C-alpha cells in the first residue's frame, strides 16, 4: 500500500521518533481497511485515519471534532446520492427564495429548466421555494436534485423535491456549496439576494483562479430586466476600471434575458469541449471530435500569450499519466501558464467554433 506521509511523526513526541508506535499504527490501519473497507482508495482512506489520530494528539477540542465529523458525513452521503448520475450533465440554479410563483423571473427559471431537461440535463437547486422551486418545476422531480440547508428562517423544502431520494440536507454552507460546484457542468443565476451574489462570485472566483474546471456561467434576467445589467455595470465601473480584474475575466460569464440564449450558451460550450485537467506540467483539453490542422494553426496563432513558444499539439489518445481516462477522446496538450483563465475560456470558445 502507498504509505502515508508521516513526516510530522519525526518531530512530534507523541509518536515517538517515527519508530515502533508509528509502524504499529500503520499496520493497524492497514489491517482495519483490508477487513472493512476494501477498495482502490485505501491509501487515501489510510491518510484520513492518520489525520484522525493526529487530531487526538493535537488535543483538538470537541467542538472542532464535531464540525469535522458532521462535514465528512454530509459529504459522504452527498457523494453517494450523486454517484449513480455521474454521467448525466447537470446545471446548478441559483436565485431568490422569495420570488413568487407566476413572477416573470419564476417563469424564466421554469422555462430554462424544462428546456435543459429536454436536452438530457438534470437540475440542481437549493430545494427551497422561489427560483429553486421553479427549477424543479420545469425539470420535474425525476430530473431534479435538491441540496437543502438548515436555517432558522425562510428556507423550507419545496413540495416538488420533498421526500425525494435525490434530496440532500446540509447543516453547513461550505459543504453544500462544494456540491453545487463539484457536480455542476454549468451554472445559471437568476436575480436573488446575498446568497445568490455569494454563489455567483464564488463560482467566478473558483474558475478565475483555476480551482475549478471551466464551466459556463450564465446570468439570466427576466425579459427586459435590469438586475444583472446593473450588476455588470458595477463590475465594469468598480472592478474592471480599477484593475481589480482583467478584461478577459469579463468573458467568464454570459448575460442574457432570453432563456433560449441561456440554453444555447451552455450547449455551445460542450459542442466539442468535453473536459480538462492538468497532467504534471501540461494542460490537457479533451474533445468530442478532432479539429483540422488549419484550425489548430489558427488557434496557435491566436493564443501565443498563454502557451508561449510551446505550441498546442493535438493527439488521439490519453497521456500515460491519465491512466486511460476518456481514452477514446482526442486531446489538445500544451503548457498553460495557469494564470490566464479568462483567455482560456476564449480558447475553449475557439475550439468549439473551429471548422
């Protein structure tokens, strides 16, 4: 088994100079996992158990231990709920819990969710009322996930998703927010309050900093609405004009008041692009189909600022380090500077529009 990093044991007197006690602990953990948790991730599970023993050695207080325990249980259960639907694309919907049924914004969310369901997508919402209920209303219970949060006011599970096996209840915002982003292949925001703004800025931050895979982020107003128009005006006047974001960062989101345009923006993002990941010092973009040599040349000529002298190359197979993941897909491989995430989005647009 791949042994855990026990470097702290050498300096922690509680573990006795990385000697017999450390070995006894490792052997006991290995024996326990072989008996009760046989799987391909035993090395990671073993590291988690080592971390637990270190919590005890650190004298971690009971309140912190309870927080970690609850967070781990929430995430484990959520992963279990989402796992059977891993191959189905999903879009996370954010918006106000106070939007009444029949409001133009509610109807926009219903129409959007219905159209995405017709294209084979599933919907993730916070399971409350307002825009969250509208998402489930359009997608139907069968194509909906709910990730609810326990609050002392306002948040109740809507009648569409209540009692469904795809409803997950969270105590903590941070575990809930992780699921919203981790499981989403796209994100759409309708008008809402602090929570909507929080989710929108977090999604933008994760993509802007490369901590999340690129996904389309759509801001959808009601027909003729100004909520997101005013938001964009503020972002340009205060963030962009003062150099707090780059001009390319304005390309990380798409603003519209037409549901059809919102749907097309998401589907167009996956026209050819499939997924991406770092493989050591190389960035790999997996594609549903190859691009022509002429298109590849044009892309190389258009994006030298993010790939430098190391030109983008196209291959027809997975790199050895990918362990055969999506081996049937063509790839573009290059040394990305890991900073120009706004430009990377434009590169993905160029790949999708090639040929």
